[in-house]
C-alpha cells in the first residue's frame, strides 16, 4: 500500500478461491462441472495507460491428469465476457440457463458468511497473492478533500517463474550450496 484513503475506507478483501470451489463441488457438483467446462473470455482495457489484456478459460481449472486437483480459479465479473456455446449444443437456451444457474450457485458460495478476509492496509504494508487461487479486491472508498488520494503499487510475476526460482533455490540448498 503506497497510501490508504485518508478516512480509512477502502479495506482490502481476500477470498480463498480453492476453498470456495471445493465447497461448490460438494454442494452442487453439476454447477462445479459447468464452471469447469464452459470457456469464458476475459478482457481488461485501459487506453490511458496502455493496458489491454485478454484471456480465455473456465472459471474453475483442474489438473488434466487427475481431474480432481484444482489448479486455478478465474473470477472477475467486470472483465468476464458472455460465454459462447459450443457448436455441438442443440438447446442453446437450456445451455445458457445452466451457465446462469452455475454462476448463481458460485456467487452464493462466494457470499457465504465468514468466507472473506478483510484487512485495512497501512502505508508500507505488502500482500502477496496467488492470482489463480486468491480472489482479491477492496471495499468502497471516497475521497472528499482536494489532493486526497488512495494509491496501491502492484507488481506481477508469472507463477511459472516463481516456481522455477523456488526449485533452483531448493536444489542448491539440498546440495549444501545455500540459496
């Protein structure tokens, strides 16, 4: 956090997407299966800063070798585009109804009491988030006075690079080379 809102509003929120996905799988296996198979597009564009990201994938991703181990959660209502049914779908209205039902079940799990952690960050605080596991956001805030600001500095790295660095350090350490 570079500088919080002057009135203390705008607390950061965090939610364990894997725990929520496990809850959905237990409570509504059909909704879990739908969100595992339906591919959504995602788009985030900010022409002022030169930001244009696009991605596609299911809300819930699993390991392709065992199909039980969760590997990722994608959830951003602001960036999620409407899904397109596969060409093989004959009942398009029914397909969309099932997708909407699955998303509603997912949203209900995400809104369960006690699922969200809320932290009021202070200047200099740092949080590290695995972006494909932990959902993160902030509560609303307002800036009333002239010159008031709320500023967060973000730094992103791919999980592959992080895991690579961890493996290299672990290998050096296990061979007695420090790390």
